[in-house]
């Protein structure tokens, strides 16, 4: 896994990030995603219930891998 450092530039981007939640979300068990514009970070992901909590940062390749894994059921609990 590639580590993305939480630099001041990343922190500034997170403060101004356009966070969005799926329109299919009908409960509080959701995540929010925000595309980031510059640097090695392409996408940020957070828990919608804990907006000041931890954030997962993905570079482009990591995000594409995460999406592929989710679509293929890699993270299903059953």
C-alpha cells in the first residue's frame, strides 16, 4: 500500500474539498468521497457520521483498485 503523507497542502485541500454522498444513501451508514485537485492524492474518503474523523487518502491507482474490489465483492462481509 502506498502511503500518502498528510502534508499541509493535503490538509488545506481537505478543508475545502467538495464532499459528496451517494444519492442512494438512505441511512446514516454512508461514506463521503471528495476528489482532490493537486498532488499525489486523487480522492479522499470519510465516514459521513464522523466528518471530523479519519480520512482515507487514495492516489489514482489506489482508488481505481478500491472501486474494482468493491464492485467484485472483495469487501463484502458475507
